[in-house]
């Protein structure tokens, strides 16, 4: 996931001194259509692969009291997922209001930071989540 997201960071927008309406197509480091498709495929594949591991870990780490009844871990996962999508939509809208020109970097760089931070937390607390 992090490798795919690194493909999507556009360093030419970070170092751009002259602002234009389109992306820097003449630069080798700019994120063009091919680099965007490759980065998106790698990031999406990584996210989908990790989803099954997260669901498996959650089923083993959830207390038995939350495993029965209507308010179980499945409902909690659905509520958290729906809330995450809503917050994500608000974040995309806010970043689009800041700058349409730099929207890709405004979305990818904080997301990459969150991925790296979660990897750090997982390594630091590996004994807690190891089953």
C-alpha cells in the first residue's frame, strides 16, 4: 500500500514555483496517467489484501461479550466503515476546496503518513495483536 502511494506523490507540485492549471506533463517526475494507474493498482491491491487480515484479527481480538446479540462485532465493523467513508468524503471535499491543482498531493501525503504511522504502531505493539 505504501509503495503504491509513493508512486502517487507528485514532487513537481511540491517544488513548483510557477502555478499552472494542469499537471507538469513535461517533467519526468510528474504523475501522469500511466504512473497514476500503476500507483492506484498497487495501493488498491495492498488495501484489499490487508482487509481480510484486519477482519480476521478483529474476530480474534473482540471480547466474547461483543460476539453475540444484535450489537456484535459485525455491526461495529459496519458502523466504523460507514463513519470512515463519511469522514473520508468530508476530507476529500475540504482538500478540493483548498486546491484542485494540488488535490492528489493533498490526499496522498496525509494518507501515506497515516499508513506509515499505523505500520509503526503495529510493529511497536506487535505482541498485543499477535494471536
